[in-house]
């Protein structure tokens, strides 16, 4: 059997497709003429087996009410067991209309207006924005930055900040933006802490299928009975298979009491019914996507090596933290000695690049930028050359 070779060097023109990373550049960065390496989707074509499955359904031109296909949840269950060793039961699963939306829903179900949500910055900014937008207090438990540039959880600080009003902790697993694969001991310790205090843990595991170089993602809910008791896990095929525009997320809640509270609310508001194309894309991705995933990750790994080597040889004042998972690279730019405003000006107005400002990820993000390397190598080389020239122009 011949294995298909996918071409990740193929340029894809996303103009006139409503692509977020292009359409809002002027609004968010002040100018439209930037190379977009910010929002976390890939510049690779969505795999053909997904496009073909959607096209087959489009050929039947009647798009009325539908039910979930029989293989929808079995495909998810098999994938999680085969890739992550996690035996998930059918009744634990439901559809949700996006992970960020799911966080907002869980906050409204479980967190009273006078209660609090814990996050661990620097971390994906909606973890802060969603509770704040729902008028809940956000409590910071910053990650500890180790001397080698890696991060660890600060359990001493967590014990200090987690008072009786803290009802929910949002975990990024794998971590965004630092690309951390949390180890089992850390997850068990977090589960024990939260179980003892009655704190629910939302584990955002959207990057779980993107562990790099033989690394292993560990589902939070799988590490201990205490973790299963307090966990709501969110996942999706959208990052891995580049189908973020097809909202195809799921929730997994092992504990029956927690599940009843959350899922009954979702059902009452009809928020757990997938639109027609989400199950079709999910089944195609999880039943036929393993080889594409392997090749894509190998390409991303080479891109990460390229970035690290280029910065070392050409811009040593910027250091890249090698991610253990995903296609996002956390750049430590503190060696440039710039303020955050100056750093943004360097990337936007001198290098003409759109990255994510590290400050948006909360305390500890100042002096950093987040780079999306899920793009063609030629585009990445162009971006780094522009950055090298911009850094060289400082002080001139």
C-alpha cells in the first residue's frame, strides 16, 4: 500500500475567503500590509479526505434537520483510546459549539456572580476575557518561569490565592502559548488540590493531538479518580486538521453529578446539537487522518528547528522556547531591551509581521511574542529575514 505524500510547502492564497488572520489586520494591528503569523490556524490546506466527505454531503442538495451520524461518537472514543490511552464512555460525551463558548457556558452554570475563576498566566487570553466578560472575578496563579526558560506550576502560590470563593480553574493542557505537555505528577497534584477544595477544572485539550517528537499528551481526567471527579474536558479536531471554521468541539464529563448539571443546561438551551457538517468533518478526520497528522507534525517539527536555529545564528537576543506540543512558538524577546510598545512597533512597523503580543496572555507575558509556525517554510524564512533586518535597524 502506497502512502500518500502531502505537500505542506504548497502556497495557499486565503484572500477573499473571509480568513480572520487577513481580514482584521488593519483593525487589530493598524495596517493591512503584514505577514500574518498570529491566529492559531494552519496555512496548510484542510486534508482532502475531509473536503471530500463534505463535498459528498453537499452533492445531496437538501440541508434540513439532521441527527448525529452513528459513527460520530465512536470515532471520537476510538481516537482518544488509540492516541491517548483514555477510555471514554459514550454517556460522558456531548457536542459544544466551540471551546471558548464552552468555557463561558460552564462559568454560567457553575460559578455564581460573587465567585471566582483561577487561571495560570501567561495563558490563552480568552481564559481571562471570558470570565471577566461574564462579570466573574479572575484570580491569577502565574506559572513559574524556570532558569532554562521552561515553566512549571506554582502550587505554593495556588494555595495562597485559592480562597473559598474560587469555584473553577481553567487548565491549558497542552499549554498555550508555551507548548507544555504537563506530566502526570503535576496533573495529579492539581487534581488533588482542586478536589479537596471543591474546585472544578476545565481542561482545554484542543492541542492534544499535536505532541511533538514522540511526546505524550496526558488527559487531565485520566490521571486519578479525583481528576475524573472534578473535570470537564474540552477537545476538538479543529487545530490538528485545520477545520476551525467548522465548529466541531466536544465536552467530556466523567462524573455523573457534574455531567447532569452541565449537560441538562446545554440540552435545555439546545446548545449540544451539532450543525450538519461538524460530525461529517470529525468522522473523516478521526477515521482517515492519522497519516496526514504524522506528516504535518513532522513538517512543523522541522519548522520549529528552523526558527530556533535561525534565531541562534542571526538574532541571538530573541530566544525561542521549544514547544513540546502544537505549532505555536513562544519567543522570549527580553534580550532586546525594549518596552512592550517598542517591541510591538519592531514587529509591526519595522518587520511588517503580525504575531501575538505576549502581554495579551497576562502576567509574565511581557517581553514575549507568540509565533505561529504552521505555515510554509518559504513564508517562515521570509518572516525571519524581515525580523533580522528590523532588529538590525534598531538604534539607526
